[in-house]
C-alpha cells in the first residue's frame, strides 16, 4: 500500500535547514559556537547570544563566512536583558523562529565543606531556571513558525554529568551535576506540555569537548578523560553538530522528550581507572 504524502528521504532533504531561523545562547564559544556553525552550514539563519558583546560580535564575524549570523549581547539569567532579547527577536523575526538552542551554562567546583551557597544558586539559575524562562518567553515566536509536520524545536544542552556522577575532574561539581539532571527532566516535562503546540523539546547530553569550561580538566586530566571514554577520545565539532542537526531538521521531527548522550559511551563506563577520592 503506498505511503500517504510520501516525501523525499534523501540526506539533503531530511537534514536541510533552509528557511529556518535559530537562536543559540552561549553561541560565541565552545559548544555553542560549534552548533551555530553547523546550523549555518546547513542553511539556517542564526542569532547567537552571549553576555559579552565583544566576544559575541567577534564570533558572529567569523561565523558569517558560513551564512547569516547575527550577534545579540544578553545575559539570559537577567530578566531585563532576557526581555530585551525577546523583544528584539520579535521585531526582527515577526514570522517567528524555528529553533531555540538553550546552551548557555555555568559550573563551579569545590569541596563540599567549601561549596558556597551563592555559587550553587548561580549554577542552578543559569543551567535550569533561565532555560525555563527563556523558553517560556519565546513560546509565541516559536509557535508562529510551527506546524504538525514541521514543529518548532527547543534543544537543551544538558550533560553526561546529569546521567552519572562525574569522577574524572577530582573536584566535586555538586551544582552542575544536579542542574543538568534537573534540565533533563525539565526537557521531558516541557516535551509533554509543548508537543500539542507543535513544539518539540529534546536534550543533548554531551561528554567532554574542548571549550572554555573544560580548559582546566583538559590541561590536567586529558589522558584520564580519554581513558574513561570507551571510544578513547573527546568529542569533535562534527559529533555535536550532527546530533543537533538531526534534532533541528525534518529527520528529527517526530523525536520529542529524548535525552541523547553524545559522549562516546562515557556515561556507561568509568573506564579502566580505579575510583579515586
């Protein structure tokens, strides 16, 4: 029996982002920069948001070699700046945006006796609360470009540390691990809430990639990091971009509420090393 409304199943059609508009928070460096590059190279117009106007402008100038990239300096944890970001996006994109990548994040490492309340609160506010708030504030814009066969996409960037207790850093990151586990479950909750509005919500749980956040552990524990990974390496830009493109394109239109590890299997194995205190 023929399939109703059969569409092209070529790679070019399944993964194309032509005509799509995306916002990537924390898009001026690290994973955010890699993902913005992947979106641009596959046809999307991309806004990148960062707290630093200088870094955001510099990144957008470089990324613009791949497509239209617009910098928007904003701290998404600040309600006033977040509101200004949403207002400006609404002015620039009256037809709506198709993709929101909630990537901005923070971390803090310290022994439990020295772990400050202010740091715990900051990490939770950045990694969980601001994701909820920005998604909520952008629902109208996301809804304008959404349809049953082609929903708008919210893609949250969690972490393998939200799937396991991290050991390789040697320094506890209580708030970070807790925040990413919370973000994963917030993703599932929002997927159920927003699915009927033709908005899918999924999360990527990356392992170690080169970024400003991982500079210290890469400099001090790279061999251990690679040893912990069943594939024996850290992630590359293609690894994170490929998963993002799946979720953002027609290929991932029926995926909703998923948490996808992109860590080479690290969350399944502590590697060959002994546990260390």
